[in-house]
């Protein structure tokens, strides 16, 4: 039998919180243990850092309205600025380094999971990568995410071709990490 990656810990929680957890778990068909682990994982992967980094929560409708009020050019400028300035700060704060791995595994996955900014998909086969940010926010959001992702990846993929595609509801980045073979 393989060793478990979990530990047993006894905690005290307030009665009203326990009642809510039990009711919610029953409604969702999941265990209270699952809910508690999910909440703790969010705390250690996102909430602790988000608060220190200065993240704020706001209704999605407000954020969408703000994006509608800027031009396509301003959305591209904002995405470029975020990719050049804010994203490296975010990665350095969370992961202590800016690398392709922290962009893909850190920023993209965590932002999709916790900030709910977009759905994230990736595929890697034989050194060829495809990254998809599916957001559903319209053309201007695609302009923003395209500029952000392009700016972030270009700085890390020096000498590697980066192909960007966008539709009204998603952005796709394709690149290859295959190292050229030297002639014999």
C-alpha cells in the first residue's frame, strides 16, 4: 500500500461553520473533508499571497464594464504593461523567480483556479506547447490577454518562435521548446 500524502490533524471550528459545511457538502454530494482541504489549499496557494500582494475582489460585471470603457489600443497597452511589469512582480512575489514554468504553472493555473479570470488549458507534446486562455469576455479581453501573454512569453522564449492567435473569447499561444540539434 503506497504511503499517503496526507496527515491527520484535529481542529476546532465554530458550530455555525460546521453546520454550513455539512449542509453544503450534502447538497454538492461531496465530503466535508474535501471542502476543508479545498479551502486550506486556496489559503496556502492564493489567499495568503493575494492579500499581501494587494489583490482586491470586485464583481465581474464591474470589471467587464471597465474593460468596455477603454479602446482596443488601450486594452493592448494595458496587457503589454501587465505582461512587462505586474506579471513579473506577481511571479517574483509568489514563486521567487520569473520563468516559463512560473508563467505557465504558476500564474496561468492559479489565476484560472482562484481569480476565475479565464479557463486555462495546456498541451505539451514532444516539446511543442499550446496554451489556451478561454475567457468569454469578448474581443477587447482577447486583445488584453493576447498582449499580456505575448509580452510575458516573448521575454522568456528568446530565439523561439511564438505564434499567437485570438478569437473573441480565447487566446492561444503556440511555441516549441525543442533544442536544435547541432550538425555532426
